[in-house]
C-alpha cells in the first residue's frame, strides 16, 4: 500500500498538515499523561511504556482533524480509510512494539498482565470512539455540506478521552504495573454509560439536563467516599476522587477549545465585507452568541467548582492557586475579547476581517501551553498541607460579614429573572437572556461560592482532624476573594449605570494607562529579581525590602520617562501605548516619571549611608534616566546599553546575597539574551525609527543580518545558562531546559514563517525562557 505525499483530505489540508496537528494534540495528551504519572512519584523505567497510549492518541487525533476541520467542509474520499490504516499499522503499532521491546531490554521482563489489559482497554476506547466519529461524519456529509457533529463530540468527549483518562491513567500507572488493580476500571464505567446515553439521545436539552444530574451526583459520591470511617476500600475512594478532578481538568481544556469553535462559527456565518459587523439570519447569529455565553458561563463555573474539587483530590496547594489563576485570566480574556472581531489588543493580534478563528487558535494554544506547564510543575512538586490557617471562629465571622452582601446579590438575581418572566417568553429563552448579562453570571457565581463557604465550615465541624478540612482553608480563601471581587464589580456596575458612571470609567481607564506606561508587570519582575533570591537563603532584612521597592520605583519611572520621549515614534510603531491612544497625556506621564524617579533617588541616597550596594542602585537609576539620551544621540549602542542594564540588575542579587559562584554566568547569559531580544524589537520598530531620524542597527545592517545576529545572541545566552542547569539533574532543571529549548524553537518558527503580528507575539513569548533562566536565582 502506497500513499502519495500530496494526498489531500480536502483542498487545503495535506496529509502532512493533518499529521502535524495530530502530533501537537497528541503531545498535549502525552504531557497530561506525564503529569498524572509525576503526581504519584518520580521517574522509573516504567515511564517508557507511556509511549504506547501516546501512539494511540496520535492515531485518534488524525481522525479528529479529519472530522473537525476549520477551513473547509471535508468531503470523504476513497483514500481516507487507506490513510488512517497506514497511520494505525505503520505508526501506532510500531510505536507500541518498539516501546515494549525497549522496556523488555531495560527491565528483563515484559509488561505485566494488568498493564497489558489496561492498554487494551485504552486502545479499545480510542478505536471505538474514533470509528464512531469517522462513520457518523461520513453519514452527515451525505446529507449536506453544512451538517456537522454535535458540540459534545467536538469538545466534551474528545477531551474526556484524551485528557481526563490520560491524567487518571497516569496517576495509577505504577499501581497497574505492580498489581491487577480492578478499582482502576470502576469509575470509567459510569462515564462510558453517560457517553452511550449521549449517543442514543440527540436532543441537546436532554443531554444538558442529564449532565446537570450526573455530575452533582458524582461530586456528592466522591465527597462521601473520601471521608474516613466509610466501609469502603481505600482504593475505591482514591480512584473516584482522582477521576473527578481529572474530568474537571479535561472540561477546562474543552472550554479553551470552544474559543476557536465559537470564532469558527462566527467566521462562517458572518459577513465581514464592511466595517460594520453585518450578520446573516438571526437564528444563525444566535448560534455563535450561544457558544460565546456558554463558554463564559462554563469558565465562571470552573472557577467556582475547582476549589471545592481540589479538597478531595491528591494534589497540593500549588495546583489550586495556579489552576485558579489561569482560569481567571482565561475568563478575563474571553469576556473582554470573545465578542470582538478585532483582537489587536490581545497578544498584539490584528485580524484582516477573515479567518478570526485562526487567531483564536493562537490564543487557545498559548493558554493551553501555559496550562500544561502549570499542570506538570504543580503535580511534580506537590506541596504538603498539614497546618490549619483559619479557625472555625474566623470562618464563621467572615461568613457573618458576607451574608447580607451575598443575600443582596441573590435578591438582585431574583429581580432580574422576574423582569424577564414578565415577558411572553418560554422558560429556556428567559434563562438564556438572563444569563447573557455578565453581572448576572458573576452574581450567580458569588452565591454559589458563598454556599461552598458554608459547606466548608460544616466540613470542618464534622471532621476537624482530617487533612481534607485543612486543605479546605485554602479553598475558603479563594471563595472569599471571588465574593469580594463580585461585590466590588457590583459597585462598579451600579456606578456606571447612574450619573457619573462615565467619569468612573475614565478614571479606571487612566489607572490602567498609568499601569501600562510604567510597565507595572515588568517592573514587578525586576523588583522580584532582588527579593525572591532571599527565599533560597531565608535572609530577609529591611535593606533587601528597601532595595526591592527602590528597583520597582526606578523601573516604573524609567519606563514612564521613555514613553514621554518616544511619543512621536510610538504613534507609528505602538499606537496602543497610553499616550498615542490618549488614555493619559504627555504632561501626566512626565509628572509620574519625575515623581517616581525622585523618590527612587531619595531612597538610593539613603541606602548609600547604610549599605554599600546603595551605589549600585544609584548607578541603575542613572542608567535608566540616561537611556533616552543614548537612544536619541547614540541609537546604534541602544541595544548594548539595554543589555548591560539588564545584566546589572541580575548581578545585583547575586552579589548582594552572596549566591553560588556558578551563578556568575547568569548576568552574562542575560546580557546576550536581552541583546538578541532588543535587536529583534528594533527590526519591528524600523519604520518608526526611520521617520524619527534614529539610526539603529537594523537600519544600518539590514533586517536579515540583524536577525541572524540576534538569533545567535539568543543561542549564546542559552549556552551560558546550560552549564548552570544540566549538572543538577533534577526535575526542576529538566522543566527549565524543556521550556527554554521549546520556546526558542517555537520563536524561530514563528519569526521565520509568520506575519508582523506573529513576530510581535514571538518576541512576547521570549519572556518564557527569560523567566525560566531567572528562576535559577531562587528555585
């Protein structure tokens, strides 16, 4: 059997593109599998066997991309089954056989009967569900080009199979190798039954109702089984709670996938021929709107439910806070940009009024990539929880304070729903219109969070000495934060609807503008470079804190001063900056810069009298102020000057805290890495620099030579970091190396083959290897 490399699934997608996408998704599933494995312990030879389910997931994703293509409706051709057969027999099966042979050579025995049975079960699930999608897609294509599978088969069940089961499988992999673990299979049975029910019932309302019944029952069952004293084997308790949290992770990644699906549906059924968002028939327009609001609601629901599910999971506190932070960022991104055509303020993306789903694909992949990093790191380094941080009395006092505020929000929810009830609408339409208001979603999540707070207090009263009740303290804190956020947003929502609301909006806009002109995030990172190394030595003192605050003020003032002098250039290169976008005036920017730098000067002089390193702070302050002079009159040296300041910042904590001599390479590595990054930024700013009369290196050398120099500078920086990482030979350093290498490879591909927009995103992504390298100071 031969396959021509030009064989197409459709007019646009070659088999190699389909395989490349399948590899990316299979890597996602494989990393989740690995994170589940790491959550139970370190590496052994058994980890090699994880390549077998990875191979089967690759075969499944080839089918998945065949069935769900975002560019055109795929028409079945006679070669489709042939291609899938080649993929199965010449890729998936050889991976399995080579893996088993390698394992046998290293361990001198074949995989156990238990692990072999589990492989058969997983292969069967991949095969059956893949065949199901393939066959039903064929039938739908015969009906018409617009026929497609229900959303549950596009988002829910694929993530359940490839993410939930992978995470769950990885958790109990070592146990499967050691023994025939029948409990491992028990929780999978109800999931399969729910899937069969969803296949037999095509009505989406019945499916939604059944899920609203099934999942609360599953959570309640997990809660009951988790407590001590229940006459149930420990293994049954463990696997039930593990599958529940694995499902929550899968559903969350499914929500992120819905970003692109929603954008695809909108792109498909919207006319972008004019500047206005002209829509086609109302019934079709409502389709993408329903996807948008459903995604928004599910993100809100995940933020509300994750802290409670965490209590009954085997994971540490780091997982709870990192997962929740990621979910909140996702909610903000989708709530802010999900309804827009232009995404120019999101990852500096700007569409050309078509294929907006491709841009949301970039956003989705980036958020998934960050989430996988969080998942692997959080599960690999579980933090133990053995100390209570909140007493029952404090829990009760906080609830007593919040109860009247939450009841007020509940009353507002009731009034809003009654408002829609007066209209002559059916129940589903009323609920839909009610939930379309973001404030109602926030109020609802606040009420649910308050109910969870009460349940957590009851939990502590019934089981005061349980480890789960100790973990509940951390969940309680998150719920209180969510309620407070909702109440603050309620106040803002009220002010905006009343007289003077516009004034409040303007004030908030100016505050965000000030935050952007001072680069508050970057400035905080600079400040933490000094502060965080003390975590390593536990040597906090007042001079360290003062130095950290001083660096924060210096960098904020320096960035603001730079915006003041670069206004003309930013109008061309970066019109989204606060001054060109008129969120703040040049006069305000100069006032902020002078105030911050003057305060920093005072602190530096004070530091000199008490600490010799106060001179270093003064040098950094002077360097930040002189930066604009250098940019204007010695623009060619600007990149070297910036790299020198950055390396000086990294040197400061190394010498101040007397860290290991080996870390002396880090400032040098920082110099070359920043040098390369600044050269790349100059390439993007070349038009504005020319009009401003500034001769930078790209203007003199040309773009190609500058890019080659920049990339080699990045490589030199990387090579200087590697001697600090590789000798340690631990999981933290392994993650660092992977992050740095993958980020650099991804950057090279994005820069070489992407548009100007993609190049800007690629430069932003260089923060990943930079931060990974700086963690050497404190981790």
